[in-house]
C-alpha cells in the first residue's frame, strides 16, 4: 500500500457523526442520485459517502482500535474520498428524499472543506480557486470587463430589430440602455448579475432582460459593474471557506454602499449563496431582501408595474426546468410558472418537475472535475425536454441554461434554451 497522509477532521461535529452513522445505514436515496445512476460506482451512493467520511474521522482520531493512535490515509483511500466529495452535483435529491431529514449536502460540503484545507482536493479545485482569487471571477478575465455585456447586447439587439417587420417593430417597447443608465451610486435595488451572464456572451440575455424589466417597472436599480466580485459560491463548492467569506463580505459591503434594500439575482447559485449559505454557514445576517428574478417579477405583475402584452402574438410552447439551487433548496416553484402564465405562453411540463426535477448535471463544479459525467446527466434531462415537444426550454439559472444547451446539442435537438427573464421581456416587447 502506498505511503499515507494525515488529514485534520476537527470540522466534523458530534452531531454530524450521528447523521453520518444514520446515513451510512440507508440507501433509499441512491436511485435518485444522478452521479450514481450514470456511473454505478458504489462510492457515489450517499450512504457510502457517509461511510467514507466516518472511516476518515475514526482513522484520524484513532478510534478504530485502542492505543494505536491516528492512522494515515492511503492514496487509494484518498482517491475514493475525492470521488465521494467532488463527483457530486450537490443537487439536493438525497436531502429531499432522506426519510430522517438529514441535510446530506452539508455533510458533502464539510468533506470538501476538509480535503481542500488539507491540500489534497483534486487539482482542478486548486487551480479553480487560484484563478478566482486572483481575478474575482472564475474565467480569469479582467474584472473591469464585467459590464462589457451591455455594449455587446446593444449591437445584438440592433441587428435583431433590423430583421423585424414593420408591425412587430412598431409594437416594441425596447429602450437602449447603456452602462451609464444602469450604473448608479445609490439605488433601491441592486441587480447582482453573476459571472456567467457577465462574461459569457451566449448567457448575457438574462442580464439584458433583467435590466429592461427593472427599467420598465420604474425601479431605481443599479448593477455593480467591476465592483461586483463572484458571489463566492464556487469557493464553497471547492472547499475554500476562507475565500468564500472574503468574497461574501466584499459584496455585502458594495450593497451597503449603494444604500439598497433589495438585491435581485438571475443566477440561482448567487441567490442561494446570499439567501441561504451566508446565514447558515457563515452566520452572517443581513436586513437586505434577497430575491430571485422570478420572485421580483411576480411582485411587479401583482402591483401592475409592467406593461400589458402586445395584442397579437404567436403561440409559444415552453417547458420550464427547475434549477436545484432555487427549487429543492429555495422552494421557488410557483413563481416562475406564474409569471410564464402572465405572458400567455403554453407551459408543457416535463415528466420530472419541482421537487423531483432531474438535475441538469452542471452543479457542484462537476464540469471542472468530470465534464463527461456532466454531459451524460445533461442528456438525460434534455431527453425529457424533447419529450414535451416544446419549442423552447427556459430556466432561472445560467449554469442550467449552458448545460441544457450542451445536452440538447448532443441529442441533435433544435430547442432554444433561454433564461426565464428573456421570455418575459420578449413577450412584453421589452426586447426584440
């Protein structure tokens, strides 16, 4: 056996050890685990993950046999621990289906934190964390480029408008919004865009749609531009809690500078970070109102702040994908469907929706660790999209949007993938 190493396990509490013990005796959630279903690797069964963590703790605390002291972890065992920790989309299915209510995903995050701080996490996690630390975004771009999507979308929209017929052009309520229009020193609402929609041109439609919806509602709103750092969630997923807290505190400081009372997100992961992870993991409380875009848009519809629909519109058949980060974690199920009904689209549901929705495969930094596995999971969800015969699928998460696009491309399916805000903005005539 290869020479072993020692890993600190002080972060595993007594309460978690009890949860691990209970979890390790059960396998009811295995059939719902996307990574296990695709690989059939027993290490990835949630109950087996718990056994791995329990074994690690007992070895490092010398609890396996009396008087022997801590035992080292071999490279072979470490390989299994890394698989158990990182080959997981953190979709929350195991938490949702757990008959005893164990917050299993918190256990997996604890394992990631232990492995990262011990310096034995997979190399992609270390590289990812370094890039994010140095650039404030996970793509390695200069953070001064965060608002460059605005110029791209102005040109994009102009090209689209030129292709419209005269009638459709006359119905548009589109307003050209430039950087100076949406960057303010003070605002009631901060729109936190996130790295995906800021830097990936193909995902910038959500940002464009959201700022136009805010403008149409007469909201005093702003974006942060280069003052926005990554929400920090990827650090949490990598296991780097210290950097997670640093980035969170920076962004909370920027919200405070703008004197905002509400922060809205089109990114499900960013929303989950500030709404749930920050108070639960870091213990940082805030008096800010954190809302997903679908929640704020529903409020605008109820308050009559958004324009009425143009009179004649083509029928649009859409299916909606529930992102794990606002679905099983945030219980945001009805708001997205309600706002889609407000714009008179035909909603065709997939076989598995809401609490039972299949993961797209793009969560938990899976793409950085095993892109092939992500693609396999994405194809399974894409097949359910195709079954609905909808012409478009929308979601409330840019990572889901990106992953579903890849899954549909792998199937050769011609279904457009959009953010839910794009559907709303287009139907209201706010975007061409």
